[in-house]
């Protein structure tokens, strides 16, 4: 049994014993044969340990780097003092414009406004036809514009105006229903000007821009402008049956100046003043004014315009604030003088705002004023209530003219705009407009609205181009009123 067991064990372990024996014998032989290499083996072992340690160190560093926060981005270039405000001295980018470029010394921003309006308007033909569908935007002309600023640090420091900068604006208008330019073949029909700004100098601009009077009267001409007058361009609503009141704030070239110089300055947050001078237009050549040409050779006064405006903002009345302004506007059109005095303002109390204004306008008519002077005494009043995102607006205006001239087509000429040199027929009359809107402000950039307006005429007043879309009654039209209903969406960026 013992012998058999031992034999069985020997049979089962023979291969393993043989391998271990060979390995052990080899090790002894190597040790016996290479006693001189013992130090080298020790050195190799030390090198292996050092290499292992280095690999461990590298792994630890990689792990630490992965867990460490990303390095901070390089700081943006410090903005010049001049670029910390916009073109009107307000905190930079406060209007929400998209910045295309800004290196701290020069900036370029892009902005725009889109508005779609669907309306129904009656009495648009001599038989009383109604127009339904898209119209040119009811409240605001669709636009795309660019604002440029360039700091003049060294010059500003030497002139004691550390925020001095060059400013410029290019703005064009298009029509949403078709994509057409608002003025054919004129890309920047709304604004094309450059100038200078500093808090000490004010805002000085050169080129095509709003009339000065328009910017000042916009806070009471209807309820849709800002409550206070600022150096920023403003305006009235766009294409509807009460927009015509803006023409009392126009020039020889329309509601904007061509080839003009304007200066506005906010003195202390309350008082704000402005001056404007427009060079003549109406000739063939020169600056190529929109639709009229440049100055007329040998006639330095024809087509010129002058204006002065002053405003007082935020007069504290305890629970309310009062904003007031007055303007004088003058234009020479075909060597006949048009001029207007405009006084108005608004009262803001809580969610309520009340606006009112008066206009006295005169215009010479006929060759050498042979048709006599037209005199308008017109007024407007409106109100708005905005308790939350909902806003409710209501307004009423009267445009009343005595001895008002007609165009060759038999339509009462709009203030400032019409060519009164060919007037031979005049009449007394008035146009009265009632209007209102409900607007829901989805956010600061987006409005949804429902609006309506109605006008009626008395005496000899004949409406032309009621919607601003080329439609008009014409001579002999029997309809004396018109009603418009509109719904729309506005988005600005």
C-alpha cells in the first residue's frame, strides 16, 4: 500500500517536479556561473523601480490635471469709457442690439424690427370697396440697421471730454408683405448719418435723419412713443388713419431731413435742447437727396429747414411726473415758407399716461403766395393704461385747416409735404380721427395687438393716401369717413 501510494504520487507529480527541478537547477547554475553579475542585477532592479515610480508620478499628474478646473479665458480688452454707453449716453447694449464686433475701442451692432399686419379697411374706392389682407406695418416700419461707435480716447482727454466718440447709423426699411424696399433703389432710406457724442458736447450728427421736431413731439403725438424726450430718434406710428399728424413735424423733404446737421444735448436729466439745420434740396445733383436731388444752384435757401426744440422731463408732481416740450419748425419749399409751433407733453401716474398737444401751422401757397396763406390750428389727445403685460390705448385728434390748398388731384395737401407753389384752389375743413389698440407684450421684444381707427371729414377737407399705400379718395368722393381694423405681431432685436 505504501509503495503503491508513493508510486502513484510520484506518477502524478513527476512533470511538475521535473519543471521545478530544471528551473531550480538552472538558477543554481546561473548563480554559480555568474557571481560577478549580482551587482548588475541589483542595478537593473533599482532602475525598474525608478521607472515604475516615474510612471506612477505621470499617472498621478494626469489624473490631477483632469480634475483641475479649466484655465480662465483671456480677459476681453477693457472697454474705453466712450464705449461704456450707447450713441445716446445710455448704458451700452441697453437697447438689446446684437453686437457684431467690439474690441474695446470700436463696436458695430446690428438691430431690426419686423411687424406683420392683417387689416380690413372700408371705403377704399369710389364705390365704397373694402380692402382685406396684409398691409404695410400698422405701428412700426420694418427695418434693419447698424450702429457704429469709435472711441477717441486721446483726443477726448486733450479736449476734456474723456467719453468722446465717433457715432454712425445706417438704417433701411422694407415691407414685410413683399420684401420690397420702402423707398425703391434706396437702401438706407431711414438713416444715413455720422457724428460725434460726449456727455459734455451732446450729440452732433450729419446726414439723413429724423427731423428734430419729430423726435421731440413723439412723446405726445400719439400714445406709442416714449414718455420722455431723449437724444435718441423717435417717431409716431406707421401706416394707419391717424399717422398724418406727424406731418406737422416734417421738413421740406418729409419727416426726415436730407443733408442736415442736428445737435441735441441732455443738460441735467431734466432739460434737453436741440437745434437743426438742413441744407437745400431739390436740384439735380449735389448729394443726391432721396427723390429730390441736391442743393439748387444759385438758390441757397430753397429746400432748407431750421428747427429749435426744448424739453423738460420728469417734473415731479408727487404721485405723478410731467414731461413737457415746445418746438419751432420752419422749411422753405419752392421758395414758399412753411412753419409750425408745437407745444405738448404727457402726465404719467402709476400705470396711466395722458398725452396732449397743440399745433399752429402756416404755409404760403401759390406763386409768390398768390393763393394766400394756409392756417391750421390742430390738436391731439390720447391715453394709455398698462397695469401688466396688457396695454390699452385710446386717442383722438383733429387736423383743422383754414384756406388749405388742394393738389392737382383735388386732395387737401398734407402739412409741409405738399408742393403749395401750384395751389389755385383752397377750402376750410377738418379731419377727425378716433383710434385705439389693445396690445399684449409677450416680452420686451415681442408684442401682439388688435387695433382700430376711424376718421371723418368736415367742410372742404379731402383725404388723400389715407393708408399711406397709394389709395385715396380723389376729387368728388362722396364718402366722408373710413374705418380700419387690424391685427398684428411685432418683434424687435
